[in-house]
C-alpha cells in the first residue's frame, strides 16, 4: 500500500463532503482531515483552510482533476 501524502487544501465542509462522496464512488482511498480544534474554536480553520485531503501520490492527478471540476471553485 502506497503511503498517503497531502494532496490539497479544502476550503469548507461542503466541499470536503462532496469530494469525499465522489472519491468513495470511484473507490479512491483517501483521508480528509479537518483543522478544527474545539479548544481554539476553529482558529486554525480561519488561518489555514477548513482541512486537507491525503491520498496516494499515484492518485494525485485524478483527485486534482475531480477537485477542479467541483462547482463553485
């Protein structure tokens, strides 16, 4: 199994859920990590984005293509 690397930064939860749904439908293994920290009330999300997506480097081009095709980019 190929090691996961950070592929892209996500802007919000809606974008994350939509992308996750598409990747699951296409059977592309991935992990979505939110930057939310309840102790700091989401401070990192304001500074760094909502979170990021990690996946195998071999899937990077396909994931970026899917991401670029999402509405409201």
